[in-house]
């Protein structure tokens, strides 16, 4: 900015206020989602506070992040490292925690270590080893989930369900890492199949795996499962974390 421009400009507000129309929309959607989570909990005798909501902001601009936070959301998720790092720089009125929910390459380990509350997508030993090295170097303990490809869908990341317990056992012993649970991404339902009926057995399978793991290792307790199309089924099947984008923010802009 030139000296002349500086003279005439007012001091820039350090924190742009949330766009009022967007804030209304997001607050309403959030209230609806929380109500749906609470009712799904009610059907299973669960306490709604046992389900954490992670708002996935990928493909949405900074003002969407501000509107979520102004509505009371404190946990945000991204599936690409670059987009997450730039969103971490957004000025927000309260501290938030970030979740990395996407595919992670080992050479990006240092971008997430110590910066995110939870890495949701550890699905192989080599990645866990890279995270462990970085965590030791940074002198932090990084919390993470093991991602399981419960539907054995070649298009989805995650370890084979038959290998999940072995991978949990291995990763939890690596220095600097704390395995806190399991996560999954489901295969896309066939066009003629009800989304919820499709999802339920996969969620139930992930829960069984978590239950087995937890009997050996009590800290392996979280179940991150359920997205906008199927989160109520996930909650009925035991999800402790749901990851929602569209239900809170509407459709995303196209990304390459
Ligand atoms: C995009 C994304 C979500 C949210 O998806 P919606 O269907 O928009 O709710 C959840 N988890 C992961 C890993 C994602 O990439």
C-alpha cells in the first residue's frame, strides 16, 4: 500500500465480521444438524454430548469458516494439506482445533504434526513411521485414528479390515503417536440403493473392530464415521465423531 492510500484508509478491522446472511444460514443448518444428532442419540439411549461435530470446510471460502465459528463450531476439518494450512491463517475470534481428514502423503507429515488435533487418515505403516519421526522431532504426541476401508472399495483409502487390528497394535507402539480410534470412508452406494441401508452394515463393522481393539487397548475409543448423507445412521451405530460439510454449508464449489 502506498503512503497516500494509507492516509485515506481507515484502520483495517483485524477481524472481519461474519457475513450476516451466511451466518443465519449456517446457524440454522447447524441447529438442524444438532437436532438430528440428538434424535439419533435418543433412539439409542446415547448422550448427544458423546458425539463431536467436525465441520469439513473444504471447497468453501474463509467467510464460511467464520460463519461456522460465529455459530459455535470449534472443530474444523480439511482433506488437503495446502487448503488446511491457508485456512489455519484465518483470523478467528476464538481458538479452534483442526482435523486432517484426507489422504496424507508421508512427505507432508511435518505439515500436520503438532498442528492438528487429530489426523483421521493413518492407513499404513510407512505413513505412521513418518508421522512418528516428525512427532519425535517436534517433541509432541500426535493423536490419530486408523482409517479402515470397511467396504474394501479400491477408490477409497484405508487399510483392509482384516489388517486393522494389527495396524493399530503396531502404530500405537510408535513413539510420539497416540491412536485414539478408527475412521472410515464408505463406498458410494449403488444408484438404486437406499443410502442409509447401504451404510449401516459398514458402520456396524467398524464399530465391531473398534470394540475388539478397545478390549485390548482402552484408549482406542473414537469412531469417526458418518458424513452429510448418512450421519444419523452413523450415530445410531456408535459414531463419536461425525464429519459434515454439505449439511452445514451447502454444495461445494468444484475443485480440480
Ligand atoms: C468432504 C469430506 C467430508 C464431508 O462430506 P459431506 O458429504 O459434504 O458432509 C467428510 N469426510 C471426509 C474425509 C471428506 O473428505
